C-alpha cells in the first residue's frame, strides 16, 4: 500500500510539472503575442493572408459602441480616435502589439468620450508628430474630465496640435489625406466631427466620426470628391447619419460599423437596409470583432477576428 501511495505521489508530481510547463508556455505566448488574434495582424485568423503581404493595413478595433482605427503604411502610423475609457479595450496595448513606437498623425474626430476616452493615455505613451482636432465653438466645448485630461496631456508632452482646415490636403508617406469636414459652424458637437479621406493608390477610406445629416449635406454642397472604397459608417450606424445622398456620393464597395449590442439598438435597422440596398458589403465589430482591411493600392482584402454570422 505504501509503495502504491509513493507511486501515486510521484505521478502527481510528474503531472504537476507538466502542468507548470504548459502554463509557462502559455504565459510566454501571451507575453510575445499579447494573446492577440492579430499578433501578426492577420495570420492567426484561419486564413493564409498576412498584412506583411500588403503595403497598407487599416485596423477597425472592436471597442464597443465607440471608435478607434489604426492605419499602417510602411513606416507610417495613424490613429483616428481612441475608444472609450474601458480597460477591456486597451488601445495602447493594441498599438504596442503592432510594434508601434511613434504615431505620425493622431486625429480626434470630435470631443465625445467614446472617441477620446483613452486619448490621454495614447498621448502619454507614444511620440506624436501631429495631433489634428476640429475647431469646437466655445458654447459647445464639453466640460468633461476626459476632454480636459486629453488637453493637459497634449500640453505636457508639447505635442504639435493643428486645427483641421476644410479643403486641405497633405501626405503622410504614400498616403494622401483630404479634410472634408466640419465645413460649417454647428450647435451639435457630432457635426464638428472631422471627416477625412485617406487615399493609397486606387483605394481610399472615408472616416466620418459622428458627422450627422447636416454635415453630410454640407460636404456634398461643397463638391468634395467623397467617393471611397471603404466607408467607416457615421455615428455607429445611427439613423442621424448615412443619408441616401451621402451614400450615393461616397458610393463605397465596403462599409464598417463600430458598434456593440445594447439598449440603443444600433446599428439602426433602417441604415442596414439602406446599405444593403446600395449593395455595400458591410462589416460590424459587434459581429466580427477586430476588422483589418489590407491593400497594395489596387483592391482591398478584409480579414476579421471572428467568422461572419
């Protein structure tokens, strides 16, 4: 009996060592990849596609009913918005896993918390060449702590801050950037959203923040070339945005909605039907998780964290 117990004890020790080794391997894997389904951006998604095969990648992060997009093109990095203040959606960690050390451009589309929630953290932890923000009328400047923290971080880091100029065009590496909005003075802070188009080769991406109907119509009246390959759908798929006229002007092949399921019932069913009727292939972060779009400048490829339903 004693011999059996000693044998049993040895087996338990052996199994214990195996378990410890397995846990150590898992810990090492987590440290190296961040347990990120896009640790090599795309390769762990069950496809043979890798962002290394492409010159440009656009990452639409799954940050709930908030916005955050990371763009890489060669050695150039852009961040548009920085999600909400939610530790489960850590923008800084995502950027670190993509080996980002410097951001050539950071854009605050507008001053709502679900777009700037982690902006102060980003500012503190990355070198930033240029920070772009809209000119917000004094009467609608948000009194939120989040906005104040962002401004304080910008001041402490002495970041180069510029106000978006409508109609301006500039380049970052091989990317051409056009600023289309805000092209008016509005009482609704959503309409102060910077709307910008990033073009690489024959492909282009239109980022709209939460720009609503009035801003969309004003852009059309200004005669801007809104046509884009991919549209980041405005205001998380709310019916306040994505008017028929705007979708016709943009005429995208693809659309991405950053959203989560909650009591607001976004994206609005009317907007989904509108996108479908325009034959626009639509991706949603609440269904697909992180969404990455890659291009060499002549056709885009989408890969998602989760399989489509």
